[in-house]
């Protein structure tokens, strides 16, 4: 997962805000919306993609539309020296959406999707069977309260300052 080499500036933020409003906007449409030159938009988008700021289209696909309506998070405790092997094993499980290494009492947070409760049980068991996995705790997502969002972070600096008061 590439990390941006630098922080984005106000022009990048302006482009990103326009993309959030209309993700399918063309370079011409973004230039019209933002008041920036097409070449500026094009070069900035190219750099944002190359730097890993703009992530994969996959994040926009709803797993439920693919037949995976259940979402769960599995907290995993592992044998530390086997962490790399466990990561590779988790990559081979198609229902694993993403994995985060954590600090604290648990080592990994594994985000999974499943077709139904029986499928969830199978996937959780498959993860528990990985060599080096010591313990798992599964939490089924009952309801999403806040959708994935970054637009509040793109707010102009003066709005962020006024929220902190």
C-alpha cells in the first residue's frame, strides 16, 4: 500500500473535493468546476495517482452486490515471529478485505465479508487454522453508523479551526 511522499496542498484539496462531489467527472469538467486549467488538473491527478493518494476503485464496490452482505471484524492474536507468514495466508482468503496490524493486546484487525452466518463461521475457522494464529474474536457488523469518508478532512483550514473552538 503506497503512502504519499508529501502532503497535498490547497489546489489538490480543491480537486479532491470536486471529485468527491462527482467521482466520474472528466478533466474538462473538473477544470470547469474548480476554475483551474485542464493541464493543471491532468498533471495533479496523475501525481495523486502515482503517489497513492487516489486509491483503488475497489473501495467503491459494495460487497453486498457481489453476494457478501455480512461484514465482520476479527481480532487476531498471533505468534509474532510468524507475522509475515500469517499475512500471506490471510491474503489467500478471498473474503479478507483488509488487515491492519495493531498495537496493544491484539495483533491484527481482519476485515472480512461473508455470504451468511454459516459462511462467516467457515471463514473465521479458516483464519483460526492458520499456523501461528493463537486466538480470534469475531465481531459481526450489525449496522454502519458512519460511512467511510474523508471530505471533512478536506475542509478549508478556517473551518477546521472554527470547529476546534
